[in-house]
């Protein structure tokens, strides 16, 4: 069970490697730190080990793997925890990168 993302949303995200041949995959969830400029956009998710793949937008933008468990424990510079953008709608990565 995730603190950040409801199970019904997690189950709707493609499993790891499912979109690796997709030219412009969808990001299904946006997580962010409200007290810094970091965001994580999830395009794939492993229910078994809570690993995500997607776009990490921090010091720079890059695709990579990240742990949902670690994000749930992460605190920003002012001690605020990572949050899910409740208004985010699935969006193609090309749109997010603009």
C-alpha cells in the first residue's frame, strides 16, 4: 500500500518495461516536493518492489528509475514531504518536457 498514490491509480500504470518501445509514453502520476523544484512523473510501475520509471525533473530532466518507498520517506529542505499533484492528468512526456 502506498501513502502517496491510491491503489486503483497504481494498478492503472503500465508495468516496468511495458512502454520502452513507445516513442512518447504517458506520465500517469506527478509527485513533487512543495518546498523545492523537484518533480517525478511516473510512466511505469512495479507493484512487486514499488519501483517506478519515468521523468525526474530536478537539477536537470532525465529518465530513470526511482523508488516509491524512498519518495514516501523523502523530505525537502523545509521538512515537507513529497506530495501527489491531485490535479495532474495523464500527459505525454513530450508535453511535460516543454
